[in-house]
C-alpha cells in the first residue's frame, strides 16, 4: 500500500498533470468565489473536455477543482456575508461579524489555513479508510441513517439562539419547504401548485443564497455604510494563522467530523459546516459564537474541506454520489473509461491513490494562492453598501439562475429572500431552516424505509438507542446547562 | 389510449429490430437511402439532454456526439445542452415547444421520459409519435437473490421460506418492470420503496436490508458478477429482451441466465399469458429495450432527417465504434 | 409598526401556512402523506402556542414601553429594485436589463454622477460578459430574445 502510494505520488507530480491540476485549482477558486456557483457548475463545465482523457490527467483536473471550492468560497462568506457556495454558510455566522470589526484579514487567514489543514486531513482519512471502507459503509442501515438525520436536526436546536420555539418553528418550516416536490417513495407531487419547476423541489444553492444573501443586501442598503465599521483593516493573515494554531485540537476535531459526515452515504455533505459549527459551539469553553469569535470560523472551515475526502469514499467504491458534485464526478469517470466500484481498490488502485494525493496537494496550493488574494479582496469590506450592493445583486441573480436555468429560480430567490429578511429583523434563527431543508428528504426516506422494512423493531437496535441517547443529551444538556448558568448569574447579582 | 401508445412503441420496435442481437446499439430508423442532400457545413447541431450533466443519459449522449458527428457529412460539431428539471419532462417539453424543427436539434431521452408519456401525466407536452427515433441503446436487467434464500436458481423461487424484501426507488421506471415480473411469477416480495437510486438499493442488498434485487447490465457486470463468484449473490432470472416477433428471449449479454418466461414455464408448466404478461412485455420494451433514445423532430426537413439516419446507419455498422 | 406586532403577524402567517399544509396533506396518498402531515401538524401546534403567548405578551404590555420599530417602506423599496431588475430581464434580456438597472440604481440610490454611473456599469458589463463566456454561464433570456 505504501509503495503504491509513493508510485501514485510520482504520477501526480508529473509536470503535465500538475499543470492540469493547477488549471482545476484556478477554476475551483473562481467558482467557489462566485456566489451561487459551486462544485456542480465547475464539474459540468469541465465534463465536455475530459471525454477520452488520460484518467490521471482528468482526475488532476476534476479533483483539483473539487478540492479547493471550499477554500475559495470563504471570501464572500466572510467579507460580505453571502455564502460563496452551499458549504460555507456557517462561516458567515462569525466570519462576517469579524469583517465588520475590520478583522477580515485575520478571519480569512485563519479560515484558509484551516481549509488547508482540513483538506489534508480529509485526504488522509480517505487513504486510511480505503481498506475498511466496504464493511463500514454497509453498516449504515436505514434505521441508523434515520437516527443520524435526527442527530443533524437536533443540531439545529443548538443553533436556535435564545428562543427554542422560534428555532423549532424555523426548523419545521425548513422541513416543510424540503417536502415540496416529488415524494421519495412514490411519484406524487406535493405543494407544487401544478408547476413543473416545483416538481423537482427547490434547489439548495437558491435557497441558501436567498436565505443568507438576500437579507444582507437589503440590510447593507438600509444601513448605508461599509461592512467594516472601522476605516482601516486591522489584524493580519498571520494573526489568523496563529489563532488556528492555538486551536489545533478544534481544527483536527472538526476536520475529522467533516470527513466522517462526508463519508456517510445518503446524509449529504451540505450540512457539514453547520454540524461542525454546532459541535464547536457546544464544546469550546467561554465562546462568543455568533458575535465574531474566531473559533466560529475555524470549526466550519476545517470541516468543509475535509468533507470532500470523506465523500469520495462512497462515490468511488460504491458508485453512490453523496452530492451533486460527486454525481457528476461519477459521470466524468465513465467518460474517461473508469467505472466506480470495488475495482477502484484492486486494478484501479493507482487512480484512487492519485485522487488522495491530488486532494492533499490541491488543498495546499489552493490555500496559498488564496492567501495572496486576501489583501486586495479584503478591501471590499471598506466599500460603502450602496455602491457595492447593485453589483452584488447582479451576481446574485445570475448565480441563482445557474441551479436550474429557470425563471423559477429567480422567483424563489425573491420569495425565500423576503422570508429570510423578515426572519432577520425579527431575530428568528435562519440556520435551523436551512438544516431542516437539507435533511428533509433523508428524514422522510429513511423513516419510511425503516418502518416498511422492520416495522417498529428497528427502534430496539443498539446503535439506534445509542444515537437516541446522544440526541437527548444534546437537546436537554444544553437547556439544563443554560438554566444552571442563568441561575448562577442571578445568584451572582 | 395508453394501450394504443404502448402498441405504437412496440410496433415501432418490432419493425426495426432486425439489427438487434449481440450489438450494443440498435438502429431504430428504417434503412432507407437518402435522395435529398443536406448541407451541415458550418452548422452547429444541438443535442438536448433533459438531465443534469453527469448522469447516465448525459454520459450516453456525450459518448454519442463525437462518433455521430464523424458520420455526418462535413462533420458538424454537436454540442450537448443540459435542460434539467421535472424529472426530464421540462427539457423534453422545451425541446418539442421551443427548439427549431430544422433538423439541427436532437434530443436524448431515457425510460423516465417515456414512462410519464405512457402514463399520460398531465405535465407532459411531448408526443413521442411526433418525434423520429434515430438510434437507441437497450439495456438488460438481472434479478438476483441473497444466499440466505437457500436456493440455487430462479426455478426454485417457489420454495423460498423467508420473507422476500425488495429495495426500490418508486413504482415507476426500471423498478416497475421488475415489480411486474414478480407479479408474473406470483412471487410475494415486499417492495420497500424510497431508496435514492439503484446504487443505494444495491448497498441495501449487501446490508441484508433487502434479499432480492436487480441491476441493469453494466451495474450487474461490475458489482454483482464478482459477488456471484464469491457466492454472495445468486442470479435468479434475467428480465430478457424482446425479439422481432415481440417475444421475450434470453438476453445476449447473459446467455446463461434464464428469463422470466423460462422460469414461469418451469414452475407452471405453461407459457405465461394474460394481461399481466402483456403489460410486462410493454414495460420491458419501454424501459429496457428503449432505455436511451436519440430523437429528432418528425417535422424536420426530410433531407435533414435522411442525412441523420444515414449517419446513424453508418455509425451502427462502424466496427471501430462497436468496440467502444 | 413595532417589532412585536410584526412578529405576531409573521407568526400568524406561519400558523396559517402550517395549518394549510396539514389540510392539503390529507389529500395525498399514504406514501406521500405521512411526512408533510407530521411536520405540518407539529408546526401548526407549536406556532399556535407561540402565537398565543406572543399575543398575550402584547396585550399585557400595552402602552408600557417604547417599542423598537421596524422599517417597512425602505426594505420594500429595495426589494422592488431587485424584483424590478428581474422584471426587466424578463422583458429585455440580461444584458440590457443589467445596464438599465445598474445605471438607474447608481444614479438614484448611490448618487453617482452620470459619467461615473455609466463608466462603472460599462466595466461591470464587460466583466460579466467575459466571465460568463469563459465559464459558459447561462443567462436568463428575455422575451425579445437577447
């Protein structure tokens, strides 16, 4: 294994392949940077070119692109509070407040450094998981997947803010929005008002842009100021890297969490950043998450790059894509004459290993490239809102249109955007809505399959009970802790 | 009405299926020589794919563009245009409604485009009768079971004591044909629906969540055939192929696996017949034999259609292409 | 309008939505029904309870403290800008609409001089066209087909 890994490294480091990897990295950073464009767009863009390509060259191009999307998408999340892709929403929670304080460079430095480390850890996890992947994946039966979905949903509770009722309603609304479209187990359309656009359900990039980006545009216009409230930018990139190093355990923890969640087939990696953010909020002491705590940037950024490594495992070994990006990657592999499946571990092992190396190398190059860009791009946060917003609005509209190339995308953008704005001014938490939206289909699917297949017996499975206990602790533990701290505070007064 | 449509499809197929056999591509258009000449010089052909890029149909379409273009005079480039949405209905509707019918626009559809048409879903605005099929790629399917069933082949299906569980997506498309085959054989398998695709359904089989499953030709050869060798899966029967007489025959890809028909004959001693059997054949046709089809507007200029047909004829006969 | 009143109105809307969703879910087939039905019933109950407590608070607190007020008109105007932009795209296509929208917005809202507005719009349009061509980004088409 080690020998073949070295062999694969020499294949990857071949100059012509490195050139293609750099091409992929450049593209990945650009599509990550532009709100609304993500891995899916980048992949479909390259698909026509890889037809019949040498697999190693094609892999360098495709994986190089995928690896750095969550490096590039950090910029808009931190600087303007607009998610660069669906995987970097949680970064907004603390990254944007930091930019407001004029510490955009520091946040960017920490974020990029964590992206790099996270990506490398993701690559290592992919490498280590290769021999044990098959039995691991088959251990996720439908009841287990259902309980994991529930665990993800209860994470929404952690992000609910002050009012549990608002948080719960926000999550429920997300689940309901997620139920729009065709039901998973039967071809029946729900809440579609006979519109063909709604029959596929709403797409995540549009909802994410609407719920996070639209409100911030309106807010910026009303406040008529630049994002950074101070006139000069303080705190440099190095300070951010220092912050990341100080929190090395958080980085490693979040990265491992990220790659594990990516690894679980059928859960979808889109909530990874929120899970890492929630877990960080829960475990970091004395935190001020949500008000510009650098650790609130470190946790999701370490996780979202690590996710890619994990999510390649079910894709390559079982041909089960975990996201739109990996779905297209599967198609790309076929076009290059490769077929995902157990063969990727035997006769095609060099390809798999070259994917691991490409992930690691691309993450390093991508992060370094982005660090050079920090200084010029960070100045964006000094531009007054009314001068920046009209251009962002154009970007937002074009970005949203890329999901389905449909007018429905634009109407959804405005409708959900208004909902998001009202929630902002009334202090309703928006993350639960998004988590609910993403997990709705999995929740429905695995609940139904569990009941149909096992009756009520599945509730007795040991794994199911264990996850159930974790959920209860997560939900009540927070409430109890809060009560204790409040009563302590009162006593203190 | 629906039945009539099914017959149209079947007839269309039977008429032109003489090229079927061990080939991976079936020529659907009649072999006529063109008289009018059409000039595709400097024109750009568009291939509409009503799916997101990267899916099975998209990959098929992209595979076809290069060789197809090579066989058209002046070798015009063919660009693939993805129009996703509505489970392929949006894109196909758009093709018939807003793409110009001058023979420069083609569309690739798959089973999930044909089924809503057969079932007369209200959102369908296309009529397959108004499209001319150029070329199609058939696929096959094999039903296999877990060794826990303690049987050696499909002929012993009636002796299974265990409860049968089948993992599927939804009662349409490819799953539907398998479900009807259960009905033909009167197998009492509980269909657990809602899986994300054939891939996750295969994982469910490996987990023991289901114990009877099917996969299409490529997926079976890649993922299940090794399992069969290790004794982790047992092939039960193949869904078969429809021959020129409209009969179900052995799949040339799986000459050693009996078809549904043979299994039925073995169990019941008579040939299958009746409504369920007829329905089975229709769906086998619509979902497998016509799994992926490239069409052009029927009202396109004759000369353009002929040129395209001729290109496809040459393509199917091209030995080099067959090897791919 | 005060924040609290708006909150009550918003919660009422949510309550109506959840209840409506629950009622319409009754018409779905069994396989498609259970999930939206569960979610909307729970949502309807939670929003009902929350609404009741909020109204109760509102009534009790009457004329007591100065409430923080929320802006209605301004956000609406800005939303109309975006909606209007999309509307012009529908009529005139992306390129023309972006030109009109950017110049108008920069002149009226950002108080740019005419020259500066046209100049920045021009640059934006060039960047937009070049990047779109490089990345093959699809543009929404207008009625007149540009």
